[in-house]
């Protein structure tokens, strides 16, 4: 009887433990990560489509890189849709643009907090040990050829990763 209770307790603990936020398992397919040396990564990624103080936009790859004031360290990445239907086609910690809010919750658990909500989109935030992730979801479905065409409510519009 005691072994059965111990086994059930062990199963309960294991079933409640999420795959995340074990940061060793977290990865994404952008070729650049928050915390990276920006000068090295910029050389690897090539010339951005647009560049300004503290940011470099790679529209064709579907992301924007943000750096610290010195321009040496990647502090934030934003993956999403750009005009003309260009968007990030890779995965970010198991999710991708156009995945649903329920899928994100299934993978990462409930968000730490909710962000700003508008008529077009709403934000949810997840906190990991060394970084935070903000995911914007469409509030309602729509159809915009400049943003890739048809999209459904509660699907991902943008994913942002920031250093803590």
C-alpha cells in the first residue's frame, strides 16, 4: 500500500512537471539568440534589410534583432509578420507563427501575466529563468493579403524574447 501511494505521488509530480522552463531544452531556429555577441552574429546573418540605432530588421527571415545601447549584445528578438506576407517560418521553443493560444499553454503552462489587449490582438507573457517571452495573439480572425492572407482568432501574430 505504501509503495502504491509513493508511486502515485511520483506519477503526479512527473505529470505536473512541464517540459519548460528547462532552458537546456529551449531553442529556436533564428541563427541568433538573446545574449549573443551582436557583431559576430551580424556578420553571420549578413546585411539587414533595415538598420537603425539598437535594431536590425531581417524582413525576409521574419525577425528583428534589438541590441543594448552599445550595440554589442542581443537583448531582444521579435519574430512575426511583415508587409508582403514575409514572416518567420521557424520554431521558437516549440511554437511557430500561426499556432494557437491553447497549444502554447499546453507546451509552456499558463502565462505569468497578461499584457495589453486591443481590438486586433492581445499579449501573454511567460517568464523563464534567464529571459521572458511575450506572445501576441490575434483577437479575431481576419484576412490581410499583406500579412499572409487569412488568419484565425487566438493564433500567434508575434513572438518576442527578451533578456531578464
